[in-house]
C-alpha cells in the first residue's frame, strides 16, 4: 500500500465515520436508541480502521480490528489501553443492540457511549494528524 493509497483509504474511513455519527444522531432523535448505539460502534470502528491503515494494516473482521489495534498501537504505547477498552465495549454493545431483543439501552446510556466514542475519535484524528494523514 502506497502512502497515497493510505491517505485515500483513511479519508474514506473517516467519511464513513462521519456518516455513522450522523445516522446515530438521527436514530437517537427518532427514539431508536438501540440502533443509535449500533451506529456509534461503527463510528468508532471506522476511526480504528483509519488508524490501522496508517501502518498498512487491514483487518479482515471486527475482532481483527480490535486485536491489531491492541497489538500495534496500545502495546507500542501510541494509545492508552482505555481507548481499546472503549472500542471493545462499543463492540459488545453493538452486538447486544443488534442481536439481543431483550437488551434495551436508555437515553443516558447513549449519551455516555457517544461521549466515549467521540473521545476515541478525537484521539484517533489527533494521531492521524500528527502522522500527516489529515
């Protein structure tokens, strides 16, 4: 993967992230909180994938994204473990929101998860900016 390809792919991931957060807000405003939580996960996923692309890493699965992020960015000290924990929590909650009909998120849950997802996004974008990808 060339540097130009990395920049293009990172920009595409961040564009998808922007759409996901817009979708999350629309769903939340429409009272579809579980679906909004699911979209928050994708907002975080696309940021994590953008960070992974900065090293030419392309995960094949959601779990792979989490593993690669932990190995290549948390373990190396470029991100704190808390960032990985937020991503892992959002991944778990996305699965609950999508596949567990008895699991219900509250407005307060969504608000807190959005705050955490946005903090993750700021850290990812700050990292990418520092590496010259933004």
